[in-house]
C-alpha cells in the first residue's frame, strides 16, 4: 500500500510549490499539496487581514505569524487539520512554515521540513527543527553544518540543488539573434529591488551584449532553454533560481535580494565561497557591467559542485524513510 504524504507550500513566490511538485514527482506515494497558491491541490485561504493591523502576530516571540482574530488564519489551519483527520498521512512535508509544522506535529503526524538558508537561530525556527523527524537542506552534501543546525545534524539531509526541470536538460537551448553574446537577467516571482531604468542604463553601457529579461512582466513557463542559450545569467539568489541555473550549467552573477532571515545573502555567500559565481550585494554602477560580464565568461562553469543529479530523488527518499520508520502500528486481525 502506498504511503499517504501531505505537503505544505508557502505562497511567497512560486519556488516552494515548484519544489514540492518536483519532490512529489519522485515519490511512489499518494501526495497532496496544500497552499494558498491557486494551483495547489488544496487551496488554502490567506492568513492576513488587510483591513486592520496585525495584533500580536509573533505570539510573544514564540511563532512567526499568528495574528489575532484573522478569519483566514483560522480557516486555513482548520482546513489543514481537517485534511489530516480525513486522510491520515504517514508523513507531512512543510516548505516552509513554523506554524504549519507545529500544527501537523500536534496532530501526531511526523514532519519533514526544509532547513532554509540564512540566520535561523530564533526560537520559532529552533522549535520547528527540534520537533521535526527530519530536515532537508537544498544544498550540496559535505559542507560544514551551520551553527544553528549543529544540534540537529543527526537528522539533517543535504540533498543538493532541486529543480523542477531536472529531467528536461535535453531540451534545445534558445538561439538568440542580435549581438554575439547574450546575458539573461532572471527575476524570481518573489520580486526584486531592480528597476527598468537601471537595466536600460546597463544595456547602454554594454552595447555589444544582447540582454534578455525573464520574470516579472516577462515570465516564461520554462526558463531552462533560455538559460542554456545564454553566455551568462544575472539573477536574484532564490534557491529555485540557483538550481535552474545550475541545471543549465551556465556562468552566473548573483544579486541577492532582501528576504526574511537574509536567506538569499546566505546562499550567495556559499556560491561565492565555492567559487561557482560572482556575487554583488549592492547593485554595481551601470558602467561597471562590461568588465563584470567579461570576468563572468572568462572561466568554465563549476556547477557540478551544487550536486543537482539525483537531488530530487534523495529528498524523496528522506520522506519515504520517515514514513516507513514511524508507520502506525497495524491492528491485530
């Protein structure tokens, strides 16, 4: 009998849902994804009330987001609890939410959660990590465990980069017309601080380059052929963007964007330390870009260090092992 697995995907950006779908595709299980994103299997209401300020949203520093008297929050938690009661999952994967992870565990269901990059030594994150049956880190195995995760190293599984396009690398790259060299500028759905005026200045400074923009108003369903056809990719440093660029095996420049707990800055720092990519915390002046692009294309990509091959399957194995190890006791016949 196949295990029943629930998944929760946070609604900020598209990356959490994409990662859940990628892992679900590698599972031999009955999988349901719950999220406030409209293309989830079970669509949850949002946990915000724009009509009034949030009250005691952090519950005295014990949680991240539980504002008082918000109908959407009550409804979404009730729906998750109702789904668990009806389907009795063997394990539940949370990507990401401290509150959902705790709700699921309070209902007696083992939880596997993503250990996101960044500064996660706060009480809510530490509580979530402590109660989880296993943690998955979407980064290469073999790296030094961050200080805030050392206590949980025995249940931390670094699986490598996960991309929903892992099985589509054979797709034909886009052939760009115009200048001999092409830079693809990729913006994740989580948003950036970039402006169109800034990139117009960059293009004027780099007149011998062809610039292609993806994300925002220029969204494509599958960016992989565009990335594969580029000479260099300029991107924010969200985990899914990094994984897609790694899969394309193209030289890259990362401009980390502000995110909770400095997660993009932590990912960028790791990429820089591994010698995989150039990183600029502050936007370079437009007239600096010709030299930056030259430097980025001067070496061969080193994305094999991100260990993409088999990462999705390794994450699926973690879930399957937890489901087997804490399977409910069988009733005597």
